C-alpha cells in the first residue's frame, strides 16, 4: 500500500508566519456552493490547532462557528492554547481573511487512558456493498468545484436532486489527493456530501453551514485507510434552517467520528 506522508496542511501550504499566527492558501478547485468548501476550513482549523499546541494528544472534538463568508485566497489563523489538567487541552483558533473574522473554533485534545468503566460499543455501520461494488458518483464540478477532490461511491439511500421521499445519503468516500485519515481529513470528509435533504429536491439551493461540531470515537492510533463510509441524515429542516447528523465508519465497521451541522437555507 502506498505510504502517505503529506497531511492536509501541506495541500494548502499551511505555514507559521509569526508566533501563533498561521497562513494557508485555498484555491478555486476547493470551492463549494458559495465559496471555499466548509469542510476544508474545518480541517485547516483542526490542523492549525494540532500544530499550535495539541500535537502530542489525540483530537477528541471540534466546535466551529462561521462568522462571515470566506472567499478563495489566503486565510490567516490565530491560536490560543489552554491546558486543562495533565491529559486534556483546548486550542482556540480564529480564522481571518482581509481583516475580517470568518470562523472560530475550539479543538479539544485528550489522552487515551484506561479506566474502570467498561467500553461501550458505538453505533455499528450499516450493511452496504463493498466500495468496489458501488458505482462512482461525481458532484458536477461546474457547480461544486470541490467535487473533483472527492471520490464518491453511493452505497445506500437516494441520490441528490432526484425528488426522493427520504432525506438521507450513504456513500464510500475518499479524498483526492489521498491524504492520511486523521482528524483534519475527517473534518473535510464529514462535509463531503451535499445537505441531507438534497435527495428530496430536483434543483440545488444554497445552504451554507453556520455551526459545525465533530466528535471523535477513537484516538486514530490504529491505521485507517480510505474510503470511509459516510451516512448523512437530516434531523430537521424548517423556517430556513436545516440540521444534519453525519457518521463516519472505517472499512472494518468501526465508528470514527460523528458530526452535526446547522445550515441556513437560502433558497
């Protein structure tokens, strides 16, 4: 198997330019519906936090709020680290563009330690065909340029924009280029599918993410390879707001991460 050495930050030329200040470059190929793909910004926030103070601890959670509409180009990140005891740390990251705040996040890191509480198994993966048995599906790059960076193989549920009765999707997904499956790339992958109500539509609408949270169920010390299985389910949509729940499993059926997104429906 090919050894993956680069990480998400390398793809976007992430570099520390001053004390606790980082910069990255997002080009147009990583564009979503209304600007840079939200998952890419989430992933960069995680990677900045890791480099700024959490590198020796596994990522446990990400809590993100979008504060403005980002554009292609340079993003600047500023960080503040907060040690919490001997086994936990929180790194706050603010993302700015041209002097305006566009996102803020808190990334929680925590050491894996044995306890007297028995392990409780998380939700099992749905029974679906293997990736090679699923036909590829590509988001139209002329509408969503970032679609070229995802290899998507629907495994269950309806497809987007088919006028279906159900608001959910399930697919095997890999990043292009293939990057190690760490917390930063999981933040990108968790946002790879369109909003979960898109199968009920026949025409796309703009649905930017306002709030995003992700929780890890593993410390990722065991090698995990792509594709991963992602299921997105709409929890509710009304009054111009939509909430999705997303789960990611590895090929062995282990739950890697769960996420929730709150989106504004502009159509």
